[in-house]
C-alpha cells in the first residue's frame, strides 16, 4: 500500500438490497440524506420486485456507519431487513 493510500485510509464499497416495506415510505430519501451527512457516495433505487437496492462507497468507517444506520432504521420503522455484499476495497 502506498503512503498516499495509507494517509487516505481504507476505502470500502458495498452493494445492498433492502427487503420489506421500503417503497413509498421515503426510504431512498433517508438513505441519500444519511450518505450526504456521512460523506459517502453511491446510488440507491427502487426495484420492480418491491425492494430498494444500492451501493455505498467511501472510507471504511463511514460505510460501516451508514450500513448500520440503514439496517437499524429499516428494522425499527418498517421491519425491513438488509442484505449487504462486500464489493471491494484496499
């Protein structure tokens, strides 16, 4: 790992899909707001199967934080569950 990479920290990218009542309840808007607050990037969209899918990229600690937040708020408000798949990272 280069000195620059070490200084920048470890970056992480994860795909996710949220199952349950996640469409029509502002779940995507919540996810986008959380991403902006934490400084991570990615995308989120509704699927034809009634789930929400997306990808989050950024510093490992911030990706872990939004992963926790999305999973927790989904379960608390809508009894949703989230499947996370690690995509890559340094």
